[in-house]
C-alpha cells in the first residue's frame, strides 16, 4: 500500500525534518519513500506543509499530496486557520499535537491520535528561540498510529541525524510520544 502523509505545522517546528526522518526510517526497513516541503511565507511561525510518501513497492509519483491517508498536525492552533482535513481519505488517520479534547463532529469518522508533544519537548529541553521542537515527538506518535516504520527505525534515523546528546534527547522524545499517544 502507498501511504501519503501530509504534515501541517509552523515554520521552525520541524515539519520538513519530520517528513525526511520518517522516510529515512521507512527506507532503512527496505521500503520506498520520498519527502518534500511546500513553503509559502518561509518565515518562523508561518504555516508550513511538508509531505511524505511511503510504500512497500517502488513508486514514481512526484506531485503534491492532495488526498493523504495520514495528516499530522504539529501545532493544534493550525486547526483554526488551515483546513487540515481537506482531501483526507475517508478511512484516513489524524495525528495531532494537543492536550485539549477535539469534538467528534469536527473529527467525523477519522481515526485520530493525540499526544502532548509540546509537553514532551519542553520536559526534555527541546526548544529553539522559545519554540518547542515537537517534530521528533510527533514521529513516535505517527508510527504508533500507522505502521509506516518501527519505532526502533525512527529512533535510529533520529540518532543518525543528530549526534550525541541532541540525538539522544530527540530519540527519547519519539519514544515517549510512542508510549503516550492515544486514540480518541
């Protein structure tokens, strides 16, 4: 099956890096994948979209993802300004960084996982210029929600991206989110 994943976040939260690391983890397991960003204002805090495709078989699509299987929301406030459900397939999955409950009417029939990635990032000191870096925590929640890669592959991709203490803290964020993500 071809999984198409769309990430919504704000500039500086790491949506593009999350898409890249998710694909690296899947590729390390012998899957095929690609990731690519879409930038608008290209400034910290502005809405950002990134995409990933993961498949067991080779694929040659190189277009933006308009009908994803999975939508990942790195900042709950994005829900108020971007229609993140746009194009999400009827059997799709939402993975949202949130502490607040989300109405069933808003969610419709989508499988929805939530995790407080912000709390995890802050507890580990993962921030830059006052922004909690939630991308690696969200990777743990994603692979709990959808079998795109094993959590061990996510942890290894993170450690390969950042050496030393930074890599270990980000790997810990992914592991914690994997454990803490819950389905609504």
